[in-house]
C-alpha cells in the first residue's frame, strides 16, 4: 500500500466500522484533543479508528455526545456508504442541472 493511499475498508479486529477519523478531520480535531476530551490515551483513538479496538458502551456514547451524533452514525457492523451517496443518492452519474422557469423581467 502506498503512503497516501486510503486503508482498506475492512473493520479490523473489532468487527466494527467507524467514522471517527472522518469526523475528526472535518472538525479539525487531533487524536490527542479527542483523547483528552474522552479521558483516554491518544493511542486508544488510533486503535478505534483502525478497528483494532471495540469501544466500551460508555466510550461509544461519549463519542456520540462529543460529535452530537447518534452512535449509529459513528459505528456500524456494516461498511458505511460514502456520505456523498447517502446525501445525493446512489447514482454515480452526475445529476442534470435543474431547469429554472423563465421569469419575466419587470417592465
């Protein structure tokens, strides 16, 4: 695997998929910052992100509270669908532009 290539979507030893790395990245939060907020070691966050560790129920609920999301938006037993597909539909084709009705200009 090349250095900048994304890791496989396998869930790791825990059997869980998660979006922790994505949530951290979009909020600009380091592993250390999240670990401090969760009162865990920063390595625990790395283990969670890689799927090498299953969180306790308390930690999973704390992460959900921290990100203001339901637990099932962060963790799943099944691979997550890319957010773009969830938001815009499963179609890989580009949507056609919406046509706006012609509006008459005021006279």
